[in-house]
């Protein structure tokens, strides 16, 4: 063996060791990124300790995928509660709530006219 071949063998061994170390570092980096992504995903699913125990509003609106109002829960005159279901045009179809003299259920036609009304004998529709 000559001195040149010994030097080439030594350089080759060092180069192989550096390439092996580089592959190990790349694998370690990928594992670290995957671990960080997993921890972030798990942390996003854990409910926050600061989540409100009660949600308070005068009106809650339920919308469909296109942003159209489909239902509303709200307070009306004198603080009475009313739940209204709307069609795709935004017209009230069904209304359930507390009228001025008791509970009511109203079913309306597409043109807005009252079709059915359920309530006690002294109860008027909530919208009257």
C-alpha cells in the first residue's frame, strides 16, 4: 500500500461517516417536526380551561352553509323568548315561544299568513 491509497481510504472512511451522520441528523429533524405537529394537533383539540361556562346574548342566529338565516332564538317584547324557523327566502315558517298570555306555536304560509296557531283560549299569536 502506498501513502496515497492510505490517504484516499482515510478520506473515504471520513466521508462515509459524515454522510451517515448527515442522514441521522435529517431523520432526527423530520422526527422532531412530526412530533411538534402531533403535539400541536393534540393541543388544539383539548378544550381551553378558560372556555366560558355560559353564553349570553339577546339573539342567537343559526345560518346555513351559504350564510342564510335558518333559525333565530331571541327575546321579544317584555323579555319573552321566541324561537323562529325560516325558509330559504328568510320568511318565518314556524314560531315557538311565549306570547303575551302564554305559550304559542305558530305555523305560517309562505306568504306570511297565519296557517295554524296553538295556544290557550285567551292567547293570541305572538306576532299580534
